[in-house]
């Protein structure tokens, strides 16, 4: 689930950030402000409305009920952050590529994408951690099918009415952090350069 959210948010955010940075269209500024305002809404305030929405869509007890909300919450931050990376690429570079015969699609994927890849890594870390540590949505949307629950929700089996299994809780929490550590190790170089670019912008 976390991998799906990371890949989907990175792809959509890259295309959207390129669109709002390179093109001029009506309500462009309004759209950017909406991305920023969306970050101010607490997740807890939307849990109940999202529950009814997922119920009406028939997505309860499915991974879709977890993927769609996390994708929606990670996209505004990713788009807003990637704007800086796309804007840092000189427009003269695109003009030169067009003179050399490169189409806009080729420029997008073969030139622009590698240049903003560190920014994609930085935003992907945010998407991965928020999705991996999800408890609220998994508890709200996965009512009967706990086989698809997230690891934080799975830790509930160690909480018992008479006495909590603290050893199991600590062991499960430690295991839960292993994929996050592996992910950080794999992307640490790109992450440092990506955060550096974000601060510079």
C-alpha cells in the first residue's frame, strides 16, 4: 500500500508541478492556494466524512479505502514542494532541447525528470512515512477485514483488557521501523540533495 501511494503521488505530483510551473492558465494561483490550504485541514476532522464517502463508493474493507485518502493528503505537499525544483530548471534548457529536435514529452521524461528526481525522493519520504504509520484510516475503514490492516493497527493484538503485552508491543514496533530504515538508507543521498534544493529555493 505504501509503495503504491509513493509511486502514484510522485508521478502525479511531478506532472502537476510541471503544469502549474511551466504553463499559464486561469485560476492557476487559486489552485496553488488551494494546495496550501489543504495542508491546514487536520486529518482527524475528515475521518468521518471520508468514512461515509468510502462507504458510498463501496471501498470499505479494501486497500482502496487507504490508498485514496493518503494519496489525496500527500499530493498537495508534494506538488507545492516540487514546484521549486521544476522552477529551478532554466526555461532556456527546454528551448535548447526543442532546437535540438526534442519533443516536449522527451524533454519532460529524459531531461526534466532526472533533474527534479532528488525532489521526488524528498517528497516520497513524506508520503511513505505518513502511509506506513497510518492507524486512523485503517481503524476507521477496515472494519471486518483486518488482514489488510497496517502494522500500527496490527499492534492492537498485544493490548489486552487485563494486562498489556509490552514485550510484544516493543518487538512489533521495532520490526515496524525496519522498512523505514531500509527506505532511508536507499534514498539518503538523493534525500540530502533534495532537501538542500528545497531550502535553496
